[in-house]
C-alpha cells in the first residue's frame, strides 16, 4: 500500500511526479447511487438544504470518503449554487436539475447582475471546506468546483437544462454583445468564487463547462474558451499554485482547444482513447479520466480490465484516474467499491 506523507497523494500527480499508481476519485462520487445519500435525501428533501446546511453537506461529501477512501473528496454542492449571490434566483428540482426563476433574456437583466461577494452569499462553503480539510487531513485532497461561464449562462438564459440550447444560441447568434456581457460578468464572479474556495481550503478546483461541447469549434472559441481563460488567468494571478482542472462533456472534437484554456489538467471523456488524448494534448497538460461511467454496470473482470487499459494508456505521470463524467444513478455501490479497491491496489508502474 502507498503511504501518503504530508501532501495528499492526488497533489503529487498534479505536480507531475512519477507514481506507481494514479490517484483516483469519481465525479459525482456523492449522490444518488449511494443508499446513505438516499436516506439523507428523505430527511432533507430540498437540494438547497442538503447542499447549503453545512452539517448536511459535510456529511454527504464524506459518505463516499468513509465508504471507499478515494484520493479526492469533492465538496457537495452544485454549479448553480453561486447564482443567487449575483441576483439570479434558482432552485434544484428533483430529477430535473436547476430551475431559474426569471431566465435572463434582456439587457436590463444583464445590467442588474451584482458582483459576487462570497463571504456574504456563500458563507456555508467556508464551513464545509474547512471541515472537510479537518476531516480528511493529508489522507486525501479536498476538491472544490465551479461551473464555467458558458454552462452557467446556458442555465441562466434557458432557465433550465436543455437539449437544444435554442435560447442561448439564439442570443449568441443574434445579440452576441449582450451575451458577451453576461459571460464576462459570470467569468469575473466565478473567478472570485474559485479564489474563495481556495482560501477556504480547496486544494484543487475543477471547472465544469459541461455544455460547451454543444458548441461548434468556432463558437467554442468565441463563447466558451475566452471565458475559461479569463477565469483561470484571474485565479492564477492570486493563487498560482492551485491545480485547475477543466471538464467539457462530449469534448472529443475540442481537446486541443481545451489545452489552451490555461487548465493544468484536462478531463478526457470515454469518446477518446486515452493514448490518443495524450498525444493530442501534448506533454504540458495532465489528464483526468476516462472510463465510461457505464463500465460500472459491467462485470468485475470488465471493470478491472478497463482500469488497467486506461492506466497503461495514460502513462505513469500526470494522470488522475476517474470516470469520463459523473457516476450514474443506479450504479451498483459494490462496483464502485471494486473500482476504488482495484485502482488503489495497482502497482503496474515503476
Ligand atoms: O461530485 C460530487 O460528488 C459533487 C456533486 C455535484 C452535484 N452537481 C450535485 C448534484 C457536482 C460536481 C455537480 C455539478 C453539476 N451540476 C454539473 C456539472 C457536472 C456535470 O454533470 O457535467 C451540472 C451540469 C449540474 C447541474 C445539475 N444539477 C444537473 C444536471 C442535475 C441533475 C438532474 C437530475 O436529477 O438528473 C443537478 C442536480 C444534482 N446536483 C444532483 C446532485 C447529486 C442530483 C439531484 C439529487 O441528488 O437530489
């Protein structure tokens, strides 16, 4: 077994050290597939309560840590959590995701947005992150996360999740000046929020641009990439040593462009072969991923083979083992446990 001393094992991968096994965690590792989570959900039916009452959010964040000892413990929250602090009221509906009360469709609404004051509007984040650091010590890294400007703008403009993104694309392709103002305000708020998470204890921060994969490459370069860069640049000015991860869902056509975002680590999804992703991203970019979350519905042998295959293709440095996106509801907990055990026993690299 690898004994971690002083610095959490996951951070050693972010520094590019040669390691005998990659650190491992899972996106959405806290949540619906866990019985313990579902029980707590019955007690606290509102997602905002579960994520904004510090004791509850702490307990949920720690459920997978207690069950599986991953190398990373992610804050239990949501990407839309900071929006009320900007003046965008929202709720998170069971089975549906974020719902925005008054979707942003006019210049007046963009003008009314407030700068984010996280100590005032997000005080619970401080309590949660501080307590998580306390609990896991140097045995795991505590990860914070935020949504990226394009993806948060998609929720703010559509008012909810979307299959077509017709409202925000309508705005992008008919009134780009207004959308750029919205994206700029969101980028500045998100940068402030990332800095706040780091100051409160987050050791790594992942930015989710989940819906940027819905853009053509040229539109990604106009509406997503510059704002990812703006967030990462602002954070680097004050916090140059915190590793930053970028995720875009369905990013196979965008990998080279993601490498220009300023992220240290790019999450690779399962639509790309990991060895090919390495070549396409170049040696300066570290990788996270990239098993299909559906693999966890497979047999143990299959799960093990896919872990070996991914680890071999990623090589022995600068790789964080993960799924290519969040763990799915109904995933057998037993298979999640097996995934972590197998990953932590690996000694395939010298
Ligand atoms: O990884 C973790 O353990 C932290 C948990 C986490 C949540 N949301 C909790 C949550 C994370 C990292 C997020 C980020 C998030 N939220 C993203 C980016 C990640 C991605 O999937 O690309 C996005 C797009 C959202 C918006 C959102 N919130 C969606 C699409 C949903 C799911 C809707 C549904 O029910 O299928 C939510 C709600 C939500 N956020 C749930 C969880 C665990 C599910 C609802 C619940 O458990 O009650």
